[in-house]
C-alpha cells in the first residue's frame, strides 16, 4: 500500500509539472519558429521525466520509484515521427545518471531506452489502424507498463522475488490507473488546444475576410465612380456626336435640296462648288462612321491586321499632300523629316499606319493656331524594350494638354475637357483608335505635352 501512495504522490508532482510546462510552452515556446517549437516540446518532455525522478522515492542501493514513463506515453500520443519518441525515451534514460552513477541508474537508463524503442514501434503501428483514442490509450498503457515491469525485473538491482511479491502487485495496477487518468487529462488538453487553434484560425480568417471586404468596398466604390464617369463621358459623347453628325448631314441635305430646286438658275461654277461641299460633308460623315465602326471592331477583337512590306520613303506621299493645304490655310509651317539611318522597308499594315498618322496629324493641326507641325521619322532603341524601333513623332506648338489630363486623353469618347469639343469640334475617338491600332501593330504611342507649350505624340513600331 505504501508503494501505491508513492506513485500517487509522484503523479501529483507530474501534474504540477505538466501545468508549469504548459505555461512555458504557451507563453515562451508556442510563438517561436517551427523547429524551435518542436525541439522545445521534446526538451519539456525529457525535463518532465527528470522532474518525476527528482521527486521520486529512493529505496536501497539508489533505487528510485517514480512515474517517469508518463512523459514517454505523452510522446507516443503527440508525435508522428517515431525517431522523436525514441529520443524522448533515450533522453529520460540519460537524465537518470544526473542522480549518480550506479547499477540502478544503468538499469533505469536501459529500461527507458528500450521503452523509447518500443514506443516508436507502437507509434508506427497505431498510425496504421483505425482505432479510437480510448482503445489506443488502453493498448499503449498496458503494453508500456508491462514492458517496464519486465525490464525492471530483468535489468533491475532489486531481488526478483521481492520485486514480484512486494512491489509489482501495487505499482503495476497503480501505474496503469494513473497513466490512464493522465491520458484522459492529455486528451482534454489536446481538445482545448484544438479549439483554441480553431478559434484563432477562425479569427484570422474573419480578419482576412474583413480586410478583403474593405478592399472590395474600395474597388466597388472605384468602379461606381468609373461607371459614373463613363456615363458622363458617354452623355458628352452623344451630345458631341449629335452635333458632329448633324452638321455634315444637314449640309448634304440642304445643299442637295438647294440644287434640286434651283438647278436651272444656278451657274455651273457655283454648282461645282456646291458639289465639292456635299462631297466634303459626306467625307466628314463617313470618317465619323468609320471611326465608330473601327472602335467597335477593336473592342470586339475583329479588326484584321495585314502585315506587308512598307517603304518608308512613301510616308511623305501619304500625308504631305493631305495636310499641306491645311497648313497653308492656317498659315502654319509643316515639315516632314526622315532620318538617314532608317531602313528601306518595315513590316506593318499600311492602311492602319496611315490611319494613325492622319489621326495624329489631324489633331496637331486642329489644336495649333500658330507656329508649326512636324512629322519626324527616325530609328531608336528603347532601354526597357528589346530590339530596334521606328518612331513616327508628330510635334506641334498648339494648346498642349495639362498634366492631370494625360491619363484620360486616350480613353474613348473623351477630350482634355468638355469645352474643347465646343471650340474645336470632334468626337474624341481619334486617339483611342490610334492607341488600339498601335497595339495591334505591335507598338505603342507615347505622349509628351504641357499646357500652352504644344504636344508630341510618338508612334513606336518594331523593326522586326
């Protein structure tokens, strides 16, 4: 009966140590990196075995009776790596020598080392069977206590008859009972830990979802603002488009009606001038319709690009005659400069290249009242891009564009501000179409401009 009381008292000491170890793990080890946390938990179990021996009951010849097997049982339930369980058993066995070297200490070391090996094998087998916790705990407790008793009887220094008759009948059932109680304490602790971890994960997930909701709210607010702006821009576009379409259409209708009513009384020279006005108005109307159709095709991905050899020497012939009359009419200087190092030909779509250049030059002449407009064609290398590029730079000395309006100037249906369309006219589609066409040709458009100092729109096309 005395041995039973010793084991119960030793288990009480272990429970106290387990509580202290839990506090150490929770507040000192848990938040450390993974490998440190893992090693720390192993060292705590080994320390638990040493603590049980420290408060064990010493008999003759330095024999110590204690419950140092309990930390090893915990290792079997907690760890998934069998070598770690063996290390725990070996470590607890080595701590026995801290109380002095003797045959009893050697027997205790052998006992715990063998129990560590047996625990590692049990861990491997238990992970292959589908058993509940109670069944697993019962098997481990019975097997490990029987092996411990057998080791003490084989390797121990106590007389076998005395051990079997006076000690084992009390210590074996008491040890099994106390180990079972500790196993269920451990199980309850594990469930609390799992609930705490689950709660922490739920809080973390809730925090992430709250942050994502905040970000989504910002995105939705930005999209709502963009939709509002888009609605405003489209309203302005429809107002501009109504005016742009109505003007040439009214000219065609009125002039045609006038000709039909006074054809006999109108001189041929005036009839020819009326015909030219009708033709010019029709061309303006056709250009607006073509711009809208091109934009729709680009957005739908149905605009076809045809690559063929283009002689750069043809560029002045494409745009020179087209804009020389405009330059003379507005009393502007108009120059086309072709650098000497240019290649003879490039691969691109001549129709779309001509469309982009005409859009850029038309804008330059539209917004320039005094000074000059220039088309400069040269070869360049971009530091951030591979290969060589042919650059078509359209420079003017016009009204320029304020820095805060640079980001919106290439958007469809938009101009630098709503008053520009009233002064200069236009639908605001030219630059948007030119940007999209440049991308389809494998290039891009770069803009440099400041208010009151003119603008430079540069079309970059790849040589290869």
